[in-house]
C-alpha cells in the first residue's frame, strides 16, 4: 500500500509542481474576501478532502468565527468557538505549527494550521476529517506548504487593504462606501451560490444620518459583520454565515433596542 501511494505521488499530475502552481494562482488576489473563498477551493482540490472550513480569529476576544466551509458537515465546532477551550490545538497554532489531531476523539480536527499577519493569528484552517490512509506526513507537509503560500497572499492583500482603506470606508468608521459594499455583497452572494458560506443582508429603516446610526448599532453585531451603504446612502449590515432562519436571534436583539430594519436580498439591494 505504501509503495502504491509513493508511485501515485510520483506520477500524479494532481500534486505536481505545475498543478500546484496553477492552483495557488487562485490565491493571487489583493482582496482578503476573495482569498477566504479561494482557500477552501484550493485545499479541497489539493488535499482531496471536502471537510475543509476556515475561521477568522480575534486575538482580543479569543474567539474563532466561521468564514466559510465546503459544506455544513465540514464545520468544526459550530459557527464560533473559543480557542482556549482546545489547549493542544491552541498551543500548536500559537507556535505557528500544523496541528495533527485524532479525528476519532471528541472535539479534535484531523489537521489545523494558522494564518499569521503582523505576528498575530488572523485565520485558522481546519480539516475536520480525512481518510486513515490520507492522514500522513506527506499531507501534513502539503498543508504546511499551502499555509505558507496562503499567509504570503494574505500579507500582500492586507498591505494593499491598508493603503486603499480611505477609498473603501467612510472616514473614521468601518462603513463601506457604496461601490465597495456592492462588490462585497456580490461576492458573498456568489459564495452562497457555491455553498461556501451563507449571508443575510439587513437594511436599517431610519431617517438618521448613517454615521451616528452606525455608532449606535455597531456594538450589537459581531466583529465579522460588515456595515455599508447603498447608492441612496442607506445603511446596511451584512451578517456572515447567517441564514434567514438564523436572523431570529439578531431580530430579537434589535427589537429589544427598538431598531427598525428589514431583510434585504441581492436584487432589492441592487435596485437601491
């Protein structure tokens, strides 16, 4: 069996250098949002498993929050989890190393790897399960190589984002201007169409100016949710990995604060 595996690696085009170069070209984007989607596609293709999910990580709160997954069964510990509750995983990731777990043990992924930016973990790649014969040193090294390429792509993308931030956001806020927000909504719609990640778009019903309205609402939402304007200067929030059914929790929170809103979709948003 081992001889067969090595023969397969030597003659397989799937993990040859031209193939890897072709696949990692998908990571050549200056948009972090595009990168998150591309990561899932690349890992599924190269590692030959569809049990892939990607989480963003907030160093301040210690929470990992789901950005996208190949499908619902690939989600590791729900849409968010506190990394400190998984000590072995946390230690490996903070040491910038690949975690190899026992997928047959409760609460352990098959593999995981961190993505760093400016000395901090910004995202976590999780492989929930792999076949027994695939979980070997070769696959671990492959994930380590891919993670290095992904990290390099993110560094370029975040450096670019910092340079163009004033063009994409209203000054002094995290509110995306209409053109940038429209691009984000379209991208998230494409992700939903490919079953990579769900989203829900809410429009706030208010005559108040968007900036003070935003400041009054921002603490009611997660750090992964994104505020933005449409062409008519109306304020929206894009809820990541939130289906229409999941909105009930957000709805209750907003109603408790007497916030008026309505659920929007791509067509009504585009029409403005």
